[in-house]
C-alpha cells in the first residue's frame, strides 16, 4: 500500500485523517551547531534558507503531511483522497534566540502581513479551502527546534474546528444580524476583568469560556474576515497585542512560556463569510508553573474540557505581569 | 465569583466547559507507602476504600469536576449552569501492581458488568444524559497514581465527541438502514489486515482511519447499544479482547504501555438509539518506542489529525506480539 500523503475518511467522526509515513524517514547528521532554520553558513551543510539577509522567510515543509504533488490515494475500505494541501514553515526572524515576545512591533506587523500574504496566495489555489497559520512553541508541545518559527497548513477542506466555529458564527449572524465574536468581545470589554491588552483596534483577553487555564485570544475589536482586510492601525494593534501577551507569558514565571497559537480566518473557498472574525487562540500546556494540563478522558474522548481554575484568576495573574512593549529589540 | 463546579457556554465552539477551582486545594501528607486506592491498612490514614475484600470498587471522586450537589452557577457574560454531573473512580482490583493486561478473563468480565451497572444506575438519574467510562494509564497521560483504576464521567448532556459520532451513526442508519460501526467492522473483517483479535462475538482492530498510531477499537461484532444489552458470550469476548490488546501493548516494547481508553455507548436520555454501537477506543500517546505523538497545530487548532504511520504497519506490529490470554493471574 502506498505511503504517499493521503487522506482517509473517518466515518464515525465524519472527518478526514492525513497519513504520510515518509515523514519518519528523515536522516541527516549535521554538525552540533547546525540550525536548519538559520541562514546557510557552511555550504557543505546547507540549511533550509540561503545565505543573506531576510526578516521573515517562508518555505515549503520538506516532509509535509499534505502536498499539491500528492497523487494516487490507496484503495481502502473507506474513502481515500490524495492529500492535496500545502505545509509551509514560517521563520519569524534570522535571530535564533528571538521569540515573538522579543521581536519589534514593526517586525510583528510584518509577520502579520506575511500571514496575510500566504493566506491570499495559498487560498487562491483552486485546491485550497482553508489556511491555518500556527506556532507550536516549546518542548512541552513537542518542538525541539528552538529557532523562532511557525507553520502554515493549507487544507483542501475547512477542517473540523474552524468548521464548527464558523457554523456557530453563521447561525448567530443569521439570528442576530451581527458577529458572534464581536458580540463576545463587546461583553468582555464591558465586563473588563479578563482583558489583557486593549487599544482602539485590537484586544487580548482570557476568554470567559477558556478551556486551557492560560488560554488567551487576540482579535481586532471590529469583525474583519481575514488578515488582508485589516487596516494598518488594526494590524499594528494586533502586533502590540501579540507582543504584550507573549511578554506577559514569559514574565509570569520568568522563563520561556510554551504554547500553541493558531490564527482563524475566513475560508478561502470563494464563498462569502460576513460572520467570520479573524482571531488568534493561544493554548498553553501549563496549568501551574510546575504542572501540565494533560488532555485525558473527558477532553479527548468526551470533548468536554474540565478546567481546574477559573478564567478570572488566570487573567489577574497575567494582568499583574508588568511589561513594556516599547522595550523592543531592533535588528 | 463562586469557584463551585459550574459550566460556562463556549459560544464559538458551541459546547460546555467545566470549571472546578476547588480541585487545586487538595493537601494531604500520607506516609510514602500510602496508596489512596488500596484497602485501608492503617486506620490513621484511611484510604478511599474500607478494609476488606473486594474485586472491583467504585466511589465518588472527592474532588469532582461535576457533582449532583452543585448549586448556583455564577452570573457571567455567557450562559452558566451548576455542573450537575457525577465523577466516579473505579478501582479495577485490590492488587496495586495489576493492570487490565494481568487481570483474569473472569475479572475483566466482572469489570464490564460494573461499567454496565454504573451506566444504568447513573443514567437512570434524571440529570444524567451520558455516561463515559474511561481509563487514563501512565505518566505520559498525566497519571501518577499507578493502582489500576479508571473513571466514569456522567454528564447532564451528550458531550461533543459522542454527540458527533452518534450524529454520523444516525445519518448512516437513516440512509442505509444499518449500523455505521457494524458496517465498518464487517469491512475490517473482510479486509483482515488490521484485525488484532476476533471471536464469535467480539473484535479488536486498528481502525483503517486511526488518528493515533497505535489506536485500537474493541467492539461487539453485532451492534449492541450499551453494556447491559451484551449477551454473556459477547461480554466474555470483549473481556478476552481487552486482555489481548493490553497484553500486546505491554509486549510491544516489554514495558507498561500508556493509553487513554474510553467506552462509548448510547446516551441515557431516554430516547431510542437503534444506531448506537457500544465500543472502546484506545488512544496511546506513543508513535514509536521513544517518541510521543504531540497534539499540536493541526490536531488541536484544526481538528485534523496527521498520522506519521499507516494503520496497516502498526496493526502488523501488534499482530506480531505473541500473547496467551490463558496465562492469567488469579486472586
């Protein structure tokens, strides 16, 4: 049976699962100081990037779960498809020791533009219906390569989690004639106790319904469907929110704070999404400084998250971490 | 704001999240040999269980995410409810060093009867609509108490994952007049390459659409909605399948193999579920003997699992582990 990237249909869950067994085969013995996400230094050991200067770099993952070159899904007892999608790596900066928290507002503004550019570019391909930029940060979420980077998955369908959130947003929009997330944000602002950052265009808050103890969402206050619809000042607000949240995370226990960050925007399938509201969700794996929140029975098998803390307490902890986003590092 | 167990509505995902901040407060300094799930030995340090003999014991979790005693959900900017549910602990045996793999077929048959008994008993309460027995096994899934035990969560609603699977089963049943899982099992039997155990009444297999590399499902071959509808020989088949799968897991790398195991049956809300098919799903956290499968961007934010191996390969590995379920330990 072919091990090429392919999808199989999961009939009980009603969703696709991706298989790419070639991904295990990566063998490579670089020198110890070798950083595959840094610029090439020794031509005998080329990195993923050429020599030279860049601020943000994007390239296709060499061992992707999905590729537009996928052909011939194996015949099976369930429906299968070639895994026609795109997996890209986004290198946030040349500096291997940087992180979103240490990058300048200008640099983060550029990163938001890159996510927008890639979303438009990938989304314009007829195969692609949804583009998901995300960052897995820290060994606790399985990342061993510390050069600051994220990934972009471009799917040939709207994957289950965004699909579910869009369905909820569409229903609310039909019934109330306004955006579900914009409505929640207005309530978060009025309540105020979980807000971490706010300016004229953007907000960061521990959502009232946080599933992870230190979960934070970042969004433009007004509904904007995707990155490229942001005004320059909204985008700048999001850059400042990004820096504020990640500085507070790192400041909480005075160490690099791991998380999964994902950006949800409108699908790229050409339909209208007046109800879609661009935003980022951070899922940090820690529940206290020395305890991870494991996803176990009720979360993974039931789908109901049980949170041992209340969002108001965790928001207060983050509010109390003093940060100055003007103290930026320039390159 | 009250820290009592309560639910908050997550409007974007359309699901409930449970909060119970009192769970962090557990302070207790027992002697080092103290096992809270063993029978009481020293009356100065009572365990959760009295002295004396038992095969399987069930008690209510002292720090539950849900309790029928929950009152007064805090007012909030989203809908809230008291977390009226039940969280029970099921101690599988008195022997702290045992596991499902080492228990006798008779003992596992009894455990299946206990799960059935609790599902009926908890499900008969008007507040409860779904009963989910599960076992989190191993430090890799966050379990530090090694006495063999599982948990039962009884929810006042059908939680998202079973709800989704029931929806898929209901649609298939309406369209085809037969059970979705029974149909998949018939195809797995005809194909044969992923079957791990099979007798007249029960089957264990790596599903063709496995999301976790070593995922295994156990089910009666014919559709049975819940534990108490099993015939004695079907139940015995499931007991033998349980022992076979867990022995193969432990035999794979000659060490205790961690997993999350959950049993999905029909809801207990009094409606008819002719399409429901009782089964267990095992989600093991390892993808190779020394590498965990981390759930990251595409799994947690997208909801699409990417599996680095194909189910046929992992099934072959498990098939090749020779086990004898007659070599049982009797107590």
